[in-house]
C-alpha cells in the first residue's frame, strides 16, 4: 500500500506491489511457498506503530496487529516501566521511543499508528502523523477540543488518510437492531433522548493536586507527558490515570464515556451539530457555606441539555440531556418499576423517548447494549442480552487495518463506523457539553467588588462556524493554547 501523501494515494499496498512487479518483470514468490498456511507476505503487511503503548494502548495495538498478521515496527510511550511492558513483551522487535515526533520522523516506513494517550495529546499526535501521510486510529475522544476535531476531520480528507476513532461500540452489531426499531418507526417520532453515566470513577471536583518534583519516577518522561499542556513540576496522581478530571489533560466524564453513550443516538437519529447548550453543575460547599468551584477541573457532577434540528431520521426537533456523577433520569412509567433502565443497575444508559414508546439501551463499549423496546400499548421486545461469540471489541481495530490496506475511498474505508467524517462532528457534540460546563464556571468582579457567575445561560451555537453567538467569553473554550513544539499549526 502506498503512503496516502504519495501520488497513488487511492491504491492498496497489494495493487501497488502487483503493478510495480509487472512493470519491472520481478518475480514474487507466492506466500504459501515462503511461510505456509496463514503466512502473510511482508509486502502485504501493514507497518504499524503505537503512540501510547500502555493501558488501552496495549489492546489497541494488539488488536490492530490482527494476531501478529501485521508488523508492529515501533512503540512510543513516556514510561515503559508500567503497563506498556505488555506491548514490549508482545512485540519484542519493535523499536522504542519516548517522543512520537522522533518516532514518526525516523520510522518513515510506518503506514498507520494507534494513538492511545491522555486526551490532550490526541490532536497534536494525530496531526503530526496525518501530515506525514500516516493513517490514524485515535482513542476517544478524538480530540481535546472542538477546533481540533474540525481540523482533523478536514485534514483526513485533504491527506487522504484512513481514520477511525476508538469508540469500538460503534461497530457493535446490536446497534443495527436499535437502528432498525427507529427506522421502522416502532416508537414514532423521537423528541427526547436521555443519556447518563455513573462516571467519574476517578478523583474529580476538588482542588488540583500539589506538585512533588522529587517524587518523579526515573522512567517517566514528564515533559513529554505534559506535551501541549502548560509546563508544571511533576505532580503525582495525574499519570497514568487520574488526569481525566483536569481540563489541561482530560475531558471528564463526557470525554471518557460520552463518546460511547452519545454515539448511540447521534448515529441512530442522524444528528448534526447541536443548536444550543445549557448546563448546571453540582456544588461542593466550603466551611463558609459558599460554593467551592475549581475552574481548572471538571465538577463532580453535571447536567447538560442540547437541542438538535430535525433530520431525515429524527423527524422532529430533539432535546438530548446528559447527566453524570451518578445522576440519572426518572424511571419511565411504561418500563416496569423493578427493571433497570439502560444497563445493569441503571448505572449508564440511553433512553429514546418517542410518541409511541421508548427504546432503552446501554453503554456501547465492551458491555452488552441490552436493547429493549417498550411500546405504549404494552408491547415489549428484547434484543439479545448477551454478546457471546462476538469478535473482541467488535473488530473495530481490524476493520480499520483492512480499510488502510484497501485505501482511502475504498468500500472498506466507507464502511468504517467511526472514521473522522462521522467521529469529528460527533466528538464536537460531546465536547459542546464541556464548553457549557467551563462557561458555567466563568466568574468576574461586579460593581460591588464581588465575584459573580455571569455566563449561566443557554449558549447559542453556530456549528458551521464553531462559535457561541450570545456569549463571546465562551468561545475561548473552542480551542486552547499550546506549548511550543506540540501545536496544531
């Protein structure tokens, strides 16, 4: 397969090798002669690398290798002493790097990369790879902010690279059942969607942890971990997981699980950019009985309302609500009182509320969707309650690899469930919730010299132009500032 930024960008590696061989009269030994049954010739292998080889990154690169069928040439991680060891052990011939920029500059034969870093590095790492014609698989959320999502969506088309966001539930076959119920008008016109989660399951809502420069592990490249974020001394309890609740690095509960949950109604109803966003957040009270807000981090809980214009599938204007921190919607009357809504224990879920009934379903990552249909006339229909026999993570990474081999614009590429053409607008919608949360916490001094919250209003959103039209101060959260060397320019 040719790199996408070369002239024959639409060709697959197989076609390119075959045509080159015919042109030069070079004889290629059949793969069964070289390696026996199941052998993949080097000319047919995708050359892969991982940016972020630990945690979720270890399973992403493992599944992208398709059981060793593809060649993993390089691994990049800021700390190979932790969970990234698993990737090193699995791919002992891969070269190791701490800096993704160095890896991509030196390993020029890399065809595709998986990116499984903290959220704040997704955009810069993906852009660096895409600028070099490398296909990218980026963990959810696709980017840290709305501007980055739009930029990468457009860049994928420009560079003709094959992309996929790591919301693997988008490839879950059970989504087709939810889609079928909606397309067949089983619940009638949908006017409201309720989405909720028990996240965060990490520290969130309090003060930023104190720095301890002397406690930095020897094997951790702290400056590279910070990447585009402001330079600060080593701070425990950020790496490797608890960064999610701080805006400089993470995107809170929405970024963690919103890309799974919101994905279900977004794709099923064919939604586009929201028209507005409104938010409220839970308060932590200090000893003075005044709300104690920490604008550098996500709140412990939030409630967000988004509206969407009518689409061909939704047939009416949609109100979507999101709640996190364990806050969930009330139990609908047509669902038996002793049954869960959404998933097990009603901890996470999605309700499609239509004029004729309700669809209840669950988080679509590695948990069963458990779709259920309840109609106002008492009719009930349960989808499969087990995913036994399903491919691991629904083949999400494998399908991306096969699309990379087939090339940009191929049927395999068009069949991906979360290429950036889809994942970009969906990510922008998820991150609109965070824009509303951050705006809700904006304060300024009033005429009496007291701090007041001045942005607690419905924010009107011009999606095409990525602007809040009724509160200029909120637009600062559409993008962010970047440290030198890690920007998106």
